[in-house]
């Protein structure tokens, strides 16, 4: 039996497709628009570019439009799960949230966003090569990300096995770009780290990271 929620979700997607026809989509993009039902990995709106006109995604509550870009790398899916939870949190307060794999992200995507949240698996205590490659390519736009909001998350194999240094390696890159990174005073000071796949607590921290980062970007847009 088809549930009402599913029909509603399909209708929203059809409406979305009309506004952003498929030929505008770029492979590897995932769009999470405010009002979509909760995400699961197999249940995402594939495609898309950031909206062309800011007004298209006006935030009902604030009247502002903030565009959040979540870029992640993931070998076995753990960081990807975190990325989708971060997106869920961001879309509570933000009108346009895009999730992209690092190998599909471009410097233009970064330029178009108001906030950029980067997620990487912990590899040898540092960000993965795909995320580092993106940083290296971003030298082309060095100085142009200044004043945008940034944040980091990671999935590691253990606790105290390099997750914090990974977060700091990402935060370092964001700061070198002149971006604004909000710390957290009571826990997860540098960003969110999970061990393996995120559990319910980890998911909550990820959602909170997305919401908090988008809220800050909202205030600055
Ligand atoms: C090349 C490589 C290096 C890794 N280095 C670390 C490490 O230094 N510390 C750690 O805790 N886990 C390390 N791991 C484990 C991953 O961080 C962990 O499995 C993580 O959950 C993978 O996330 P993913 O599913 O998004 O790829 C490493 C894994 C790989 C493949």
C-alpha cells in the first residue's frame, strides 16, 4: 500500500524537477530541499545545481536565503551517513542544502555557497586524499571564500585514533581560506567525530552541526 507521505514526497520531487530540469543537473549532486521527508541513503533527491536565483529558495521564517554545501568523502559509507544527517540539520534553518561527494565538487560550488561543511573519513589521522585534493584545487579561488562559514566532521576507526587531528586538518584549511568556524564549548569542540557508522547519538550531533552552521551562515548572509 502506498502511504500518503510517499505520494507527497513524489509530488514534491516532480515539482522540483519542473523547476530544475534534469539537463541542469550535475552528476554526483544531491539536493536536500527544506520540507523533504527525512533522508535515508537510498532516498535522496539526486542531481542538481545550487539554485540560480537566491529568491528561489527564500527562507520562509527569516526571509533570507542561505546556501549550504556539504562535501564529503567516504570509502565505506560511514561519513556519507554523517553527511546526510548534517544536511537534515541544515535544512531545518536553511533553504538550500546541497550534498556532494568530494570528487564531484568544484571550486564554483564552493564559491556559490554561503557555508561549506566538509566531511572526511579519518585516514592516518588526517583528511582523505580526495578532500585534500579539493583544498589544493581551491587555491584557484584563494581569498574568495573569506567570511563564509565552515565546519568539519569525520568518521574514524576508533576513539583517540586520529579523529581530532583529522577535524583540525580540515579546520586548518578552512581558516587558511579566511572562513569562520564556530567551536562548541561542551563537547565535539572542533566538529563531529564518530567511530565507524554514526549511532543515534552521532546522528544527533551531526544534525546539530548542520543546524548550527546553517544558523550562523543565516545570520551572516
Ligand atoms: C587508508 C585508511 C586509513 C585509515 N586511517 C585511520 C586512522 O588513522 N585512524 C582511525 O581511527 N581510522 C582509520 N581508518 C579507518 C576509517 O577512518 C574508518 O573505517 C571510517 O569509518 C571510514 O569511513 P568511511 O566509511 O566514510 O570511509 C583508516 C581507513 C583507511 C581505509
